């Protein structure tokens, strides 16, 4: 059993979570469940980023004091994760004392090493992205290069971290570790950036007279720590860095940081350099997924085009939403969210293909065998061979590469071959001709196929799979990828329930 440490970004608590936040945590959860299914010892971290100007401004606008504003938002994130079945192991908040201490220690250590200095900062700041930008960057993008909003001109004394000192080291590290950033397009983006630009040292402080909501900078009472320098350190503070060394040694390095492509620079440039400067091993992989858009515009609170995951869960259920987000686009690409596409996926794949297969198989098991299926032979039907063996070979590979959509494609090919098997076998004729052994073999093959397809589907549709396992009468033993071989289950005692996915009317209110 090997450990596997997964992280998501820490979301800003300036607003309630939207579909984009849900997406990253669903991806993280899918990976966590796959790894657990595989027998690995998973530690899955998520949490909230609670300092900085943007949060203070939002609290002020809401008329609440900052602490109760944040508590309310944190509760909303946690409640969404519960509704979406996000199986995180720990929820880190950047306002935890343990985290604050780790941030302060990191600043002191880097300062002692000579990697921090004080200088005048002349440049631009985007409050929405909490990011510093140079004049040429602002001129070229005509606003914030990340979000296109107006930026503030800043002229202030600040503390800087010597990012530039590590540029060659990072370039070499990336050349030696081509799988460090995924997908490839994002790796190329970072390598290209480092080849064509000189890194500017990172400003790691904000004067208290401008930004008071943050961690006190241990070097100077007039400053707080810049929110990104604070937040990135969560990945080590959450697992005990400097205060629970045994735990830290067991879990670090993180095996995969899931992020959106909007925060690639912070994770693929700042973070590795901070770790290197602190003498800490680098994480295994940074996976930057694409954006959900609405009519080609990135979904975000400030653009006013958010899609509320709670309303969708209410209407279609958590598993259907998880399925759609993981199936509709490859994780590295952008995609447009539309209610029509969501409903079509649910009706076609989940209600028609999967739901029908399970329902009619259990129906037949009850009608022809009173739910008790004991076959004479447990041979894999010839028709199943191709999709079944393909999954056996490729499933783990797809999952390890975060190719969730391809993986689902393979599982649904198998499901559809089973649906065809029902149509081609014509069991009602076997029944009429009293071919009991053939009927048992036919039903066993379907139930065994459903059992194995459900195993593969577990990371994507956890509640649905639990229901399928109950209906197959196999819920008592723990689910494990080790049980995916054909013929493992000797017989089935089924307990049919209602169809898994009722069809949804396309004419409901539009959420996009
Ligand atoms: O950046 N499509 O927090 P944040 C897909 N606090 N994913 C999206 C998305 C969209 N339209 N919109 C947001 C921060 N996301 C920092 C992170 S980590 C140490 C600090 C997801 O609340 C995606 O994962 O702005 C993106 O990277 C993240 O939310 C940004 O969340």
C-alpha cells in the first residue's frame, strides 16, 4: 500500500462556491476514490484561502464583520462538498494558528538565507487575482493579464523573495522532469515563459496601512504577508510541517496538486521555487485543468455568469452533475456549460444506457429466476471480450493520467455492449423455450458485467454504485479494484429497486 497525497486549491471565501470550484473538487475526489479503490493510503486535502484585500472588501460590502462573513462562506463550501460526496480527509483554513506559524517560520528561514530583501515596489496590483504585474505586462494585456480587469498602480516599500535567483534551477528542473506539469500544453507554457522572460522577484508583503487582513510579517510590524505566499504554504502546513515532523515525512511530497489553469504561474513557478529555497522536496505533479465557460466566457463570480452547483444538485442529483463534468470535456480542455448538454448526457448515458441496463437485468433476474442466479458456466461471453479486456488493460492507465473522460468512454462502451447482448440474445424466447441454463448464463453474464462496470464507475458515481451493489446483493464486502476479474462472483441474489436515473425534462429553468 503506498501513500497518495492529493490537494485542491484553497478557494477564496469572498463569495459562495460555483461550478468551477465544484469541478476541481470533483476531479480531486474522483482521483482519491480511484486510489483508495486501488488500495492506496490516500490523504485528500481541500480548504479555504481566507486572507487578503479581496476578502476584506467583500466582507465590508456585505456589511458583516470579517470573521462572521468568513465563517458563513466556509460553511457554504463545506456544505457543498458534503452534497457532492467529496471525500476529503482534511479541510485547511489559512486562518488556523498552525498554518500562520508555518508561514511566519518560512519567511524567517528565507530571510536568514538571504533570499528576502526590502525595496521599493513600483508596479500594478489586481485585487481580484491578488496578483502583482509589471508595466509591460499591463500594457500588453490592456489590464490584468489574468482576468482583464482594471488594476491599481502601486508604489510602496515592500519585502521581496529572490525568485530570479532560482530561474535557471527551475528551467533545469523542468527539463529533467517533463511530467511535473500536466497536461503537456501547460508544461510547454511554463517552459516557454521561463525561456523568454526574466523572472521578477516576488513581492511577499503588503503594508498594513493598505491591507490589514493577513498574517503579520515576522520581519516588520508594519506589514502582512502577501496572500499567495501565505496560501501556497498550506500544502505543507496542513500535514504538520515543522510541528508534526513524523506526519509530514509520511505524507510529503504531495503526489498531485489539482488546480485550474488560471493559477498555473503561482503553482508551477512560485511554489517549486519557494520549496527549493526552503530545502523541501518538490511535489510529484501539478495538474492544471481547463475552465468551464458560459457562452465562451469563463464562469466566475465577477463576470456575473456563475452556475450554481446547489441548484443543479437539487434538480439532477450529485452523481449526475459529477458525471457530466467529468465526461463532457477532457480534464485539460475548456468547455461550455449548458443545461441542454447536461440533460442530454443524463438522459442518454445515465438513464438510457446505464439505468436501463441495470433495471431490465434485475427485472429479468426476478422474473426468470426469482432474483437467484446460479450459472453452470462463468465464461466471459465472446461479445464482451473487446470492451472488457480493453478496460482491464487501460482503466488504471487512464485514471493515472487524469483522462477521466476517456475512461468513462471505455466503461460506457462496455455497458452498451451489454445492452446489445440483451437485444441479440432475446431472453424472452429462451424463457418461452424453457432454456433455463441458457437464461442463467445470460443473466449471470449481465450481473457480473454490471458488477465490474460498477467497480470502475465508483470514483465517478459513488452513490449510484453503492445502490447498484445493494441491488446485486454484494454491498457487504468492501469495494476493491482487486475484484475486477471476470467470474469472481459465483452467484447473485438480487434486490431490485427503482430505476437509478429518471429521465429529465429538457424544458426546465435555464441555469446557464
Ligand atoms: O485562486 N472553471 O482561489 P479561487 C474551472 N485562493 N475551474 C474554476 C473556474 C472555472 N470557470 N473558476 C474557478 C484562488 N475554478 C486561490 C488559490 S491555492 C494555494 C490558492 C477553480 O477561489 C479552479 O480550480 O479564485 C481555479 O484554479 C480555482 O477555482 C480558483 O479559485
